[in-house]
């Protein structure tokens, strides 16, 4: 009887891209070309500042219809858009309050990488950043350097 050993190929891991504590990202499914995001490793789920949120039905499927604000201060853009509704999730805010938020799945693009991720919709009116990118979105894609900012913009310039 012979013993055959399985030989495992070592996968070469590509190095993870470096992000700063804030970055410019795009949400192409929502028609958002550039939105400022805080990279928040303390939050699991990503969240987007949205207003006028309504749940609508299209061909038997539920969608979230909402208004998004994006762009640089002084050059703000507004867009009413919609995305498939994944469901609702109870989220504990940084102030400790629990809020039930609609959850959508949408494409997120940064530094030449695009992927689908779940995002909660909430009123972030009093917050400085219209978007938070949480751990679930960043996992196995990026390393965060909290001493740096806008590394995605630096990459665009060097291309």
C-alpha cells in the first residue's frame, strides 16, 4: 500500500493596498463618481448618508429609493437613485443609540479595485463624512494607515 501525499501549491498573496484614514471613492451603481469616505475600522458595516429614503417595489422586488449628496465642499452634487434592498439591520451608532437601517448591496471602487458590498443608509447630516467604509468592506483588500489621508488621490496623480 502506497501513501500518496497531496502537494499543496502555495498561493502567492498579492500585497494589500494602503489606505489612509479618509479617501475618495466612487459608487458607480448609484451614479456617484466621487464621494469622501472615512475609513472606519471600528465599524463593521459601511454606511452612506442618504435622505428621502423610501422602499419601493419594482417587478415584485424591493428597492430603496433615496437621495445622495456627494462631491467636494462648495461643489456638492445631489442625486436621487435606487438600489436593491437587501433588508434592514439594527446598527449601534457611535453615540450608543441603536437604529434600524435599510441595507443595500452596491459596487464600491477605490484605487482601481471594485467590488460589491453591503451598505446601510442613514442620515449622517451631523457627520463630517457622507460615507463610512467599515471592516467588512476592507477585509483582505486594504491595510489602513491612520497617519495618512487621501492616498487614492495620490495614486490617481501618479498614473
